[in-house]
């Protein structure tokens, strides 16, 4: 995991969802990792910018639904 990705996770855990979204987007631009994109979408969801249905579609589109990533990410807080 990149330093930017880790900083985004820390921002999410402290409730700074806008910063978490920004850092996850930056991490994804550096390395196109589907987990960074998922983290960006979870941060958007936490801010009310994305519905649960849209988040589920993102999880499906990223091919991450099989591992329960959406549920675990939301339950663990990013």
C-alpha cells in the first residue's frame, strides 16, 4: 500500500471523509488499484455523495463483490 493510500485510510478513520476521498483518488491516479477506487467511493458514500446502490454498483464494476469488500470496508471504516 502506498503512503498516500495509508494517509487516506487514516483520514477516513478520523472522520475527514473529504480528505479521505481526495487521497484515495490521488492514490488511484498514482497506481490504478481497485481498492483505492473503492476507498474513494466509500468516502463519497460516507459524505452522502453516493447512494448504497451506487456503491454496490461500484463494488460490482471493480470485481470486488466476491470478497465481501463493500461490507467489510464499511464495517471496518475503510
